[in-house]
C-alpha cells in the first residue's frame, strides 16, 4: 500500500540519536552510528521525530510501505526504551549541545529605564547555526525571523535589545560555511512550511557577506509564499550603513 512514512538522509544524519528518543512507536534505532527506520509497520508517518533532528535529516515521503501496526506498537511502548549517548562523528561531536530548546517561556522582563547591571540575552531558542536548525521548529512557526551573518553581533553593541528581541534566529557565514545549498532549502522551508511572517537579513558591509543576502533573496524568490525581506548592513566599526526592505 502507498502511505506517508519517514525517510532519513544518512548523509545528513549526525548520529545524535535524538530522533530515536522522540519516536514513541519504536520505529527508529541506531545502526552503525546512524539513525535508521528499522520497522515500517511501526512508523505512523506523522513525523514526531522531525522537530527533534538538529540536522534536518528527516522528511516525510509517500511511497509503498507496510501498513501501520498499532497492536505491535503498543507492545513496544510497554517495553523500556534504551538511552542513546552522544557519539563522536566525522566533523565533530553530535552532542546534546545541538538538541532543540524552545526558551520563549523564559523571556526576560524589560529593564527599567536607566537601570544598571547585566544586559539580558534575548536569545529564545537553541540551536542557532543554520546547518543545525530545523526550519519547522515551533519557534519559527509564524515568526519574524532574523538571519544574521556571524560577525554582526560582535559589531553591534545593541544587537540583542534592538534587533534580536522577539525574533527567531539563525546565523551563518557566507564565506566559510560549506554545503550552502542546504541553506537555501531551509530558508524556503521557513517561508512555505513554517509560514514565517518576515525575514530580516543582517550582514556586514564587507563584499563576501552580501552572499548571505543573495542566498536569502534567491530562496524567497523560489518560495510559493511571499514574505517581506529586510536587509540591514552593518559597518565594521559598528552602526548601521543601510537598512531597507529588499
């Protein structure tokens, strides 16, 4: 029979095991350091494992697959689930540091005018690097999204209070990051699937940084939905060089 079922991209999978823990039906297991769909009849195709994947390696597809077996799943759910510790993989450690965290309920209170003391962070999610984020994470749904070049926050002292506050975040470097074709697809997914409200792209004035804006504009042009895209160009010595709707 044809039905919806999950597919795991083994090349993107980092082996963190978070999707295995998120699968309540027991359809996923770790095999040779990678997450695998080991039982089609245990997969209901609803995709509860998708938000748990920090590498965006899971998608839902429609194909020939065994029917979902609710009776077998009930027996699996009654058994204890194994814990999957972090594993070292090529290119670094697939560790709990990439696990998705929604921190919006911990939003700081506005500081009183003239108050002194530490400046509160406005970061309300984790992770933030564009390769690691899941574009369908709950904090991106209908959000105002801020896509920031890596260096921007170091050049602007008021970055958190004036630009990051009340926005969902992703950061990237258009010069040093690899596999940027993935970036374009994630930006498109923000627009079409997460149905974001606006996209603000903050870059430095250096020429290489404009590649991030070009990537965002390309993805927005390919998306079925249309959302406002703002560009903000930051001076190397601090301050805003240009701010306009692109």
